[in-house]
């Protein structure tokens, strides 16, 4: 693995965690009846949740790919 890949691999868990934490916040907002009264905010939150799902899937796939490269490099 080159330096860039090693650095990227090390950063991926934190990036995934940040996305998942943001998802928790958004779900908490969507559970708040006061928040639900703001249709535009709800729509924006739903769009962001979809984007987070896409981001997490992409980051997980990249993590798996880099882990495979790292495993090949070790053995």
C-alpha cells in the first residue's frame, strides 16, 4: 500500500462514524413533533439521510477494498 492509501484507510472509520452520528441526529430531529411541522426542513433532512446512506455505502466499500489491498500486501 502506498502512503495515500494507508492514510485513507486510517481515516475511513472516523468518516463512517461521523456520517452515522449525523444520521442519529437527523432521526432524532424527525422524531420531534415540532420539527415535523416544518415541511421544508423535513424534506431537507430526508434528502440528507439518503445522501448519508449513499456516503456510508461508498465509504464501506472503499474500506473493504483497502483492507483487501492491505491484506494482500501483508501476506
